[in-house]
C-alpha cells in the first residue's frame, strides 16, 4: 500500500508531494505537513483515488543508465 501511495502522489500530485517532502525534511510534524500539503485530500477521497489509480492510472517511467 505504501508503494501505491508514493507512486500515486508522485504521478498525480507532484507539486503537493514535493511540498510535503520539503516540510518533512525541514522537521515539520508529519500530520501537520500532510494537512498543509494535501488539505483537500480527505482519507475517504484518497482511498477512492488510490483505488481508481491502481486500476486505471498512468504513470511515468524514467530509464537511467
């Protein structure tokens, strides 16, 4: 489930996810960093979006040498 969440956030909420990671790196409380970064994403909505993404989502791939 954690892989799916990170994958989803990286591919669909890139700016908010980057903001969340920046706040965590700065030492913010994780719950506060989450609410500030994803204020419109309720747990119920996140579950709904994760379910849809796991079935139909498109994702980015980057090949590295």
